[in-house]
C-alpha cells in the first residue's frame, strides 16, 4: 500500500482527479462495453443504455484510481508513470483511494438498481479483480501478471451485454476472450522497450524475469493463438462479411508484425526511448513499438466493425444455411 510520495504543492484541480480515472483506458473500456451492449441485439431504453455505459465508465475509473493510489511508489520510479497525480504530489493518496471507493459503490449500486444485478455483479468483480487481484497481488508477484490480470480489461463487453439481456451467452464471452488473448502481446510489446522502468520499480514483467528473447517468442505464440479468436465471430453468428475481412486482413498484418518482432533484437539494448513517450523510440525498438501501436488499431477496428454492422442491421454470415 502506498500514500502520496509528496504533499501537494497546491490544491488539487479537477483535472488532476480526472487523470486518476485513466481516461484513455476508460475510453477503450467504454467502447468495448458499448459494442457488447449493441451486439446483444435486444432493444433497450436509450436512457438505461446510457446509464449502463456510465456505470461501466465510472467503475473503470474507480479501479484506476485505486490502482494509482496503491502503485504510487512504483509509478514514481518509472518514466512513463512518474507524472501521474499521486506520485507527482498533485493528489494525496488518501483522496485517490476515497475517490476509488466512492465511485466503485456508486457504479455498482446504480447498475444493479437501474439495469440488473448480473451486470452489477460482473462490474463489481471487474473492479475487485483489477484493484485487488491484479494491482495488489499479481502485478508485483508474477511475470504472468498481465496474462491473468487481463481478465479485468476483457470483461466490459460481457457487462454491456448483460446490462441489456440479463444474461451472458457464449458470444459475449467470445468478445471477452478476444481482449483477453490480445492483452499479452499488446503489453509485452510495450514492456520490451520500457523494461528498465519495470526493473527499477521491481515489477516482474516478462522481459525482466525471462529476458527479451523469451518475451518475443511468447508474443509470437500468443499472436498465433489470438487471431483465430478474432476471426471466430464471423462463424458464430456475431460478425458479418465486413468483420471477416477486417479480422482476417488485420490478423495477417498482426502476425507479420509479431514475426518481425520475434526476429528482431527489440529489448536487448538499454532503454531505447528518445523521450518519456510511448512511440518515440530508436531503431532497435521499432518492431516492438510497431506491434504495440498496431495492436491498438486492430482491436479498435474489430469492435468498430461489429458495432457498425449491428447498428446498420447487416446480417451475420450464415455458414450453415
């Protein structure tokens, strides 16, 4: 457990508290949850639909705030995270944890009362899994932290689906599986060129524990396993022709980038970043950077295509007819 590393020099602004919610991560959570809600295929009152998405967004922000409170000590040691509100002293740790707890209770109770308690239970589990199981246990104890902890980030489409139907069928869990399998190659690609940060902070990320060569190999293995999950919705009545094309062509590019990363020396040299940013890297890390960047684009395209197909009422592929 960690308190603020220094007292705030001035009263915290609302922007500082907003940054505690990790708005970039929240936007992806909202997007995938919205896709699950729409793909459920049942009508929902627009106000209730908006409430469901709001609850999921607030729940994601709550778990992020708890994460930033607990991880302030290691965030202060890493270039990528040292400017966050708690380690930089803009927000006190006590305020961050209070915000996280209040938002957690608010989002879960509102979801249960306005929609249904299955969606609320899944949301509560997601917050607990990210803030406690991943942040407080897995992240600091095992190189499989991202693999297991990825479940928290994979559940929003299931929550969105459950909010509409009160059920969580196989197709909802397929959307979850796509994000779950996508998470290791995505984050391990990033960790290949930020491994010095993790090593200084004592976080056992894969490149730190197993080395860059092993990490590149595991990224390739997970990438090969990922693509069938990504294509599968076209064969389960969830995706249509556009989805099949996007998932197939995008998957081919993903595998090509993973292969190039496997054959590269990314992660072998010292910290290859030119700045504190995620994308400004020297030549040796570009294959890792390229896969990291494309993985975001690929996941976005997959869910955007499903969303558009269902909003436009396009029929899914009917392979058995």
